[in-house]
C-alpha cells in the first residue's frame, strides 16, 4: 500500500469541535479530577482519547503558534496533541489534570500509584459517557506518554491501544541519574513550568523524619553540595523544588524510582502499543522506546525519526498526528489502513536521511566492530602493541559556556559510506587521582571541512561502575546503580559505558570522533547539564598493550 493509499483511507475531517470545560470526574477515593472535553459537533458516540498530565489542561490552549521548545517562555508542557485534528475526524479528546495539579484536587504524587490508578478511573469514566462508544486510547508526548504505559499496566477494560510518543521507561537511568550522574540542569528549570501549586516532597511518604534529617546532613557535607549554593538551597528548603530534593535524597536506584518506571510494568501491558521517538532524544526518551519494544508482548510498532529542532518537536506538539490517526483508526474504529501489514520498525537513517523498514532490533545483520583508542588521539581497527595514555584535568569551576576539557579520539576518513545502526558501548581503562569521577562521552560525525554533529552520548559515574552481569550485553553494558564503590587513586580500572542507540551513515571522507570529558559544556546544551565531580580530577585514559580500550560499534554491511 502506498503512502497516498493509506492517507485516503483514514478518517477524513467532517466535524467542527465543541468544548465542555471544567468537567469533574470523581476518582475511586473521592478525589475530584478536572478535565476539558473536546467533542465533534454532531450527535453520536465516538472513540475517545485521553491526554493526562500535571502541566495543566488550560496550558494546552494558551497559544496555538508552534515554536521550538523554549524554557524561558515555558512552552515545554504543551504536549497534549492537536484536539481539532482528531475531533474533526470523529474522536473525542479529553485533557485531564493529574491529582494535585491544574484544577484537580488532592496531593500531587509525580506519576505515583495514585496517579496511575486515577488514569484507570478516567478511562472508565470516559467509556461510560454518552459521547463515547467504549473504545478508548491515550494521546500526548513525554509526560503524557510515560503515564500511558502505567495506566495501561492498570488494565482498564476500555483502554484498547496506546501511543507512547517520546516516553522514557526507566526513571532512574533515563531521566534523573544518567549513568549515576544527576541530571541537574533539567530539574533546575523544569519544576517552574508545571501546574502544581506547592507539593510535599515524596520522600516524606517513605522515609522517617530522622532518616531525612540524617540524609540531608550527610549531603550538606558532600563535595557536590559544598560546591553548589543552588543544591544547598534545595536541601535547606525542600518545598522550593520538591522533586530535586527527592532526587538528592535518593542517589541510587531502588523502589522509589521503580514505582515510577514503566519497565517494571511491561508484563502487565497487553494492548497494542505504537512507540515513537527521535534519535536526538538520547538524554531522556530514546532508550525507553527500544526497551519497550523489546519487552512489551502485544501488537506493536516502532518509529525512529528526527525533528526540526534539536530540542524536539515544536510546541504545541502536533508531529505525526497522521500516523497516530492511522494507528487509532485501526484499533479503535476497525478501519483497515494497512498499518499492521507493514514491517514493525521504521528507522530514519541519518547521514543519508532516508527511512528504512526493519524486522528486529538490534539488526540481525549487525557486524559488531571494535575501534581501539590509540596514541595521538587515534581510533582504529587495530590495537596498539605498546601501552600508552592520554590525560585531561576536569575543573568543576569552569566558567559558564567555556568548553569542558577532555580528550578526543578520531578515526581515519572512511573510504566508503559506512552505516552504524544500533546500540554502542565504550570500554575504557583509566586511572584517576580522586576516589570518584564523572564520565561524559560523545560520539560525533566529522565532515571533511571539520564541522561536526553529535551522533549520540553516554554517561557514567566511576563509583557506580558495577555491572549487572545478567542484564548486560557486550553492546549494552547495564550498571546496577545500587551502591557506590570508591576507587583507589592511581589504580587502573576498566569502565563499561553504555552509549545510546543511533543510526548514522558516515559518508566518504567523514570520520568518527569520540570525546571523553568529565563534565558538560553548557553552551552546547543548556538543558541537559549534569552535576560533575566537585573536585578537580585528572583522568588518565589508558590504551594499547594490555589496556584494550575500545568503542564497540554496530556496523551494518552495505
């Protein structure tokens, strides 16, 4: 079926939109939840889509002008989707405020068990309304998408399919602590853009007051907090940024993060799932799409694409609404658009900028290839016979926007176009002069004129290098993140660093570059900035001889 074929077979715009604002829903515990309902202007029953978050239903209609994500104007939460697009095609659209946010009553719990249960109650309320035909789905990106997994795991009878568009699945590894390193930059600004008027920190529900005071006192003496007046203030005044307060008190993975991590619930998701994300979402949603595709046992599709802005879709979000319509026409209306007859995976191959269909992930034809770190910043297919090292000193007091120090390893130019599609991993031997350190790894595509673009990234806190042997794969090391093991300064250690998935063709004459640093450069990405090691730290990267430091790459034969 050609593209034009399916576009002609999906629901066409036939209706105008009418709105019921401030509709009240009563959750099972009596909490009043607020929503707005967007309906076709004709009698009858229709499938219904739920968009559900803490950003505020009113925020979705503040401005209809689409623009890049901009934390200064706070448009990041405009992610509920295009109501008019779907309503005009015969769907009802409900935008609901999570408890404790927007106009809803109750205490906000950041996608905790109560919010998940409320999603069940809202779906079943929708199905009982005179404008709904009993077939429900969910809609929206990022926060709106993550909660879809958790509501689906509650198994409301009338939820028939979901579309997690840009949705993380591991709250610890993919959101709060990348490789065990606090994702401070995002949480620094994000709390100011949500529709929550005050919140009791979540820690108060599972830690005693004495334990909270002990943890705060210990953190106050840590190098990171003593180096950062900002973090000091967050600990001193917990309600100022309550989630960041919680993250600081919970630096390791465990039950606190598990109850907000969809990957812990995949075995309970039994409905069709359409997954979509962009390759540049390495700092938040990218890994989740692959994890969900691998583990959800239900009809599923996976789309890997790119957006006009490096920071993601324009806001208000309206990307790929036609594909989502095609999905929901199939599962909620029984309209055969041919979607499920096509291969399950569609990838944008960057470099060539062409889409290609695939059957599995990682690709079965992958040639896992080692490129070894070598002397003079080289990256090659053969390992140097003699041992060597290269070092850099990370200074936590680097002025803002100044490029962070590091070491770069670069390959020779490729003779022919070379595709790399799949997960990557870095295995690097190193000595440190401190008992801990932070590793920030970037893979770049360098053009013949010297310009480059980031292909993917990875992170690891040195003291949290312990691997989960059962879950790790050579191409995807998986750290436990359940304890810290300090290092002996001057001793050599091997660090296995997961690097996010990618698909990129390095054209003839292009080179692959590997940057190894101890902190982010804020000018390159002001949102995804991590709390680096607070002590000046010398990183000595070792290679050659017994130090088989290498980058493992997913080469796809031409």
